[in-house]
């Protein structure tokens, strides 16, 4: 199976980046002469962001938030993929857990923030737990859907060759469900960023959410916008990295269809007439 070349990968990244770059350029021009207290020029916001990254404590806040997202998303991926493979493979278990999973998915994770802070405190552990809890459901449900959507002939072939159940999960079921799994991880990533901000706003002495809260409370508008922009950059950067990893691991899934053979484009020979056929 062929994977994408580095040139094709860079072309895909450029297709993802040209519109954000254009939006930033338009924003810089549109806010160049702004005198509003609440909407300062974008150049002032970017200058404040650069200053806080170099001389302020924003780098520590960024690393703290990035660590929480990485740990929470990794924990949700391990648990969601592992449980999803088992639930999706066993029909009786999938049907039995469907109502419970639908109820858990419909419950907003943000509602658990006060309870988690009250019981677990304001350290890094509760934030990782909250991010993992909110990111678990899209990964779990997409894994179950991916496993259930595999062609039944694949399962019958694996059983016919008497492949062990554990080996069948790792070598047959997991690769077949990977496209759906990555779709769930992309959804979970956006949820993880939101929960990171919410958890750090409500109870944390450090982090990007706390930086925005403190800046807004002291009416430091450029700093508030700088923290918001940095969160957007963080979320988009993680999304691009995840998309690049997906293209590298699932080149067989994203590859272009084979080109039509050149023989199909050659002009067909002139059909024989009836008189020629008789002779």
C-alpha cells in the first residue's frame, strides 16, 4: 500500500493554511486605525502576544494547557479505542450499551466542572480528568461505528482462517476502523480545547484560561485578546498536526484513485462497414 509523498502532504497543508493567512491579513488591514477600547488594532494584540511570550509568563501557561490537552486526549484515545473495539465487535454488548452511551453523550461535560473541582481540587489532575471525560465519547462512539461498519466478509474470512480474537482485533478490526477513529479524535480535539479553557477559568492559578480571566478582570484588553488568539492558534496547530498524522498513517485511505489508462484515451479504430465485413 502506497502512502502520500512529502510533496503531496505539503500541498495538503497549504490548502489548509491559505484561508487563515488571508483572514489575518484582512483583519490587520481592517483594524489598523481602530481607536476602540474593546477592539484594539490587531497589530497591538500581536505585539502584546509576542511580548508576553518573550518576557511574561504566557509560555508557562501555554505549556501547562498543552500538557493537560495532550494527557487528557491521550487517555481518552486509549480508553475509547480499546472499549470501542470490544463493544463494536460483540453485537450483544453493543446493543446493551447503546442507551447508556447515548445518555452519557447527551450530558454536557461542562456541568461536571463544579463537582470535579469540589471533589478533586484545582490541580492538574482534575483538568486532565475533565478533558478525558469530555473527549471520550466521540472517540468511543466513532470506534464502535467504525468496527460495526467493516464488511462482514472480512470478519468471515478472519474466522475462516481461525485467526485468534486478540490478533483479529489488532490486525483486522483496528485498521479497518482507523478512518472513523481519526474522525472521532478530530471532534474530541475541539472539545478538549474548550474544556481546557473552562476548567482553567473556574479553578486554576495557571493556564491560558486563567490568563484570560485575570486579564479581563483587570481590563487589560490587548492581553485578553492575545490569550484568545493564542488559544485559537493552539487549537488550529494541533488540528493541522493531527491531520498530517492522519494522512501519514492512512495513506491507503486518502490516496487518489488510479488514473485512467492511456489506452482508454486513444482514438478507437473505425468500425468496418457491412461490405467490408462480407469480404
